[in-house]
C-alpha cells in the first residue's frame, strides 16, 4: 500500500477525505522527526508542526536544522527561514539580476541529450557504477522551467541538466518544448570553466 492509498483509507465523512495530506520531516539519515496529517496543504496546517522541530532538537541535544528540501521554494522560503534561522547562516544570496558575463562551456566539455528512458537509465547506471567507498560520485545538476513572459508564472520542470566528468547530460522532461529553446551558454551558468566536475 502506498502512502497516497493509506491516506485515502484513513477516513471519509460523507465521501470527503478527512485528511488530504501527510506532511513528514526526516533527518539526514531518514529518521522521522515530525509527521502530521492535515486537511489541506496550506501553510497554516503544517508550518506549526515544523515550528516545533527546533525546540525538540535543542531539548534532546541535536544540532539545529541546516538544510531543508521543499518542492515549492518560492512559496515556502520565507516561512522556513523564520522557523529554521540556521538556513540563513553563512548564505551569500545570488543577485536577482547578475552583472557577470555569461559563462561558456570549455572546449573539452560535451553536451549529450538523453532522449528516452533507456538512455537515461543506462547513463545513470554507468555513473553510479563509478561510485566506491574511497571515491564517491559527485555531480552537479540544474533544472530549467518554461516561464510565461506576461505573467512570470513558471511551468513544470522542462529540462534536467546533469554534469559529470566534463559531460553535460540533458534530460528533456516536457516533450512539447524543443531542446533548441535552451541556450547552451546557460547550461553550466554556475560552474567555473577551469574547474571541471568529477
């Protein structure tokens, strides 16, 4: 039974789900630190539960939360920074409009589009086979979203870029947007050209 199926079985009143969402918080090794069933995914439903985590961590002698993953950064950022002030420590914000020159890929890097599930699985397996206890696999990745110029609203992830050993793999997620719409000069916009990623 999946988590989604479990939530649907918990209970209904007049055919309506009592709980529409299960919010879970885990630590870096997957141990559950907080879990709550909520009637909606609204902030006022689950942020109070997250707000109790710092007190619990301090009470039991654990380090404060330093990293948080969210799939809705724009909506969650301000509230998460309020609850977990450690997220602001030693952070250098990226300016909204960069004055830096566009970064170009070095000549010895290659761009490889992965156009089907088989290619993606095969290449990811090859990369993971390079992992060992003495030499972990280190990659860098970026996500591209289509943006409506008139409203500023972003669509779903359209392109995943994964860099490993002087190769950038392009995984097109939204097939209706051609790869040619993404400029090659933006592919590694955060990487220094003289610092290859291994």
